[in-house]
């Protein structure tokens, strides 16, 4: 076997080869040199072993966050038989029809035309949101804060109007459709907050003392 000639140049090229910095012609030249040089081939093996030790390290243990992430993801819950989506779609259609009058004809008892159109616009927006959730139920949790806030303010305003006799219970019954829609939306979103209610009720439940039990 011929003695190694100009090994320093090839060892420099070998280092570049391990970093994938050579083109095809240079790779062929390095491979040909290693086939004929035992010393450089031994050095190449040492380089490869060192590269593996540096680049390949033991995986650092990490906590399993899958359960925590899934608990906060709020996947859609459609109930037995998937009845919630059709009911929510029906509610959205009814609300959309109810909003046509206030939005386009500006007719709401006891409200001027400008405010009537605003009420119709809010009702139609909520109807569109509920219809979208019926189509894409995984979006329920994102819509829930807006829908609950809108429903809470609407119920409060209706209660004040009935208390001051500015409106009747029959006139305010139109909001029952919205209440049903928001309730179904809450159920599809996984009924957030219900667990805390259960815990509170269990905590408030009166406990029988041991003396009475015996």
C-alpha cells in the first residue's frame, strides 16, 4: 500500500465531509483517499465516534403534559346520538328569522328604529355564531364567553323592563330561544364550570354526625 501523501489536506476535507460541506467530487476524492490510507481511515473513525458522542445525547426526561393540555382543550361533547348539533342549528334558524324584523323593518315595541336595528344585528350575529358551532362544534368554547355575556345582559335588561312594567313577560319570552341556544352551546363546549358547582354542592351538603349514625 502506498504511503499517505498530503494527509493534512485530506484530514481537513474529512472534517468538512462530516459537516456535509463537500460537493460530490470532493466526497469521491476523500473516499478514494481513505480507501488507500490506513492512518487517515483510523482518524476518520475517531472523528465519526466523536461526532456521534457530541450530536447524540441521552434524552432529558420531560413531564407528561398531554393530560393537562387535553383538559384545557375543551373538546366538543355532542351527547348521545349527537342531538345537540341539530337542536343548535334549529335554534340558530329561529333566531335568524326573529332578527329579520328588527334588523330590516326596525320594528320593536318600545324601541326606536335605530336601537331596533342594533338589537336585530346582535341577534343575527349570535344566530350566525350558533349556526357555525353547529357546523364546527369544536369552536363552541371560543364562542361561549361572548354568548354568555350577551345572554346575561339581555336577561338582566328583560328583568328590569318587567320589574318597571315597561314590558310584559309574554313580550320577553322571545329570549327563550336565545337561552336555549346558549345552554346547548355551553353543553357542547363541555359544560365548563359545572365541576365546580358539583364540588360546591357536595361541600354544602349537611353531614350527619357520628353520634346520630350510631
